[in-house]
C-alpha cells in the first residue's frame, strides 16, 4: 500500500495540496514519485473529485528546523507552500508572519521582493 504523502523530507506538512483544477482540499491523494524527461523529479498527485492529475517538483525541506522568522526571530516556523512568483518556499512563523526562502538561501519579505 502506498503512503498518503511523499517522504517527510519532501512534504513536511500533514495536508495534501489543494487541487489546482477544482480547489478541493479533501479528496487529493499522493500517487507517487516520477522522473521528468529533463532528469528532474516530481511528486504526482490525483484529485478524486474532478479527477485531475498534476505534479509538484521534488524539493527537500528541513522538517524540524525551518529558518528563523525575519520579523520576530522566533525559531518556531513551518513550511507552507511553494511560492512560484518568487521561485522559493513560503514559510510561516507561529505568530503568522510570512516570508519566502529561495533555493540560494535568500529571505524575501513582502515589500522586499526580488526583481
């Protein structure tokens, strides 16, 4: 039987992504990993409601130690989503602050977007 989610270092949240077609949050299941023609890896997801299939590029996030919040400096942070507009990962702190961490390690805050 397949796991409901990718490995924890690839998907460090307990919820599946929303379906990009019908926006459902409850009937999305993880199908498994796949290789792209260009050599990249993706995780394949399926929506049982509409039914759509889509992929999300494999990224490895630190599960237990996210970057400290640039606003309040708390170390209690969690990964929230991929941020395609800033080409990085959206993170949240326990106080609700949002910021983006790029693959290069740059922290981008609202109003301080990279050009």
